[in-house]
């Protein structure tokens, strides 16, 4: 091993970069190996790792780093608000799914066990769209029977005779 006093600053920086990359690579390999062993143990017991961890998905370390980077990025002003939940997890009401995109693991498990998707529907979810479209009664004022004249106005026969 070299004595650090003999190295120049650019050589030290290059060494630092190489060491950092090696640390990240080994940490990632260790995590992946541990995840693989944990999944195998859970499978031997007949459960999934996601079930053991309370329904949270277990991603690979590289995916977790990408998610962390996206979370750290500043939100853009054009981002849409998240959709309301249409389906709720009966075991964990904090988990929901809008019905769009890929089915979460708990929905897949529910359906695999013979459950119906309609049984998971959340009653508070909006059925058609996220926007509120007012009903005609909300737009037009209510018409009460007393506002309407008893007899409709009809043109008299004298007015039609004068016009000819």
C-alpha cells in the first residue's frame, strides 16, 4: 500500500473516486444478497417478503436510490394531484389504489385468493371523474309551482286577424 504523503492531490482525488465506487458496489451487492436470502426464507415459510413487511414493496437498492433522487427533486408546478383511492386494502386502510396503472401486490393477492375487485371498492371514491360537474339543479334556480301561471299565454284570435 502506498503512503498517502507520496501521492499528489489529483492522485488522491482519483483514489477517492475509486474507493467511493467500490464502497457503493459492495454495499449494493450486500443488500441484494441479503434481500435474496430474506426472500428465500420467507418463501420457505409460505409468505412473501412484502407480506412480512406490512405490504410495503421491497425494491432493489438501485431502484431505491432512483426513488430517493426523484423525491429530492423539486416538484414541478405542472404536477397533477394524486388520484383519490377507488379501492382500499381491507387489512390496511392506509393503502389504496386509484384503479389506474399496475395493480398493487395486495390487490393481486386478493384476486388470487378468489376475492372480487368490487369488494375492495371504497365508497368515498369518485365514480366517474375527479372533477365535480354540477347537477342541473345546482345551475338553474329551483322552479316552484307558484312561480308558474295557471293558464299558459296563448295568442288571441283578434291579434291573428289583425295581422292578415
